[in-house]
C-alpha cells in the first residue's frame, strides 16, 4: 500500500480547511484564540498538546489497526469540538466556530470516502 492516496487526502483536507475559513470568517472576525493571549491561548495550546500526545501514544501502542484508526478519529473529533467550544466562548461575535465544525465535517466525509476506496489491510 502506498502513501500517495493518503497524502493526497491530507493536502485536500488542508486546502478545504483554508478555503472554508477564508469564506466564512471575514474582516475583523479573523482573530484566533492565540491572538487573544492569556487563558484562551493557553487552553488552545493545552488542547493541541493533549491531542498530539494521545495520537503519539496510540501510534506506538499494540492495538489492532482498526481500533487505532477509530480511536484516533475520536480524538480528532474531540479536539475539533473542544476547539469550536473555545472559539464560541472566547470569540462569540465571530463565525470561526462554525467554520471549524464545517471543516471537521468535511474531513470526516473525506476520510470516510478514503476508507471506502482504500480500506485498512
């Protein structure tokens, strides 16, 4: 199995994420959690670190490939939800949380299509 289809999916996901955020979040709404500093920035960094550590631990665990895949997808889902909730709370007048949830929904659809086309061995 080659990594090329997976890399293509990753590039498409990143492109769609950028496009969705540029289309939905406009003008002064382009602030991010990191632009606010203080607690919101700290919470965003903590969420990123927890997600990276959890995925790294799952990567090197001895679990079945299917279980690893679904666990990692669940971790990413929880991260997207936490990110959207933080954006909703600390950036209430922006539409950034909507863009985050929409981007995650598109990511799920693309990975479902990828898994249907190229299932795990």
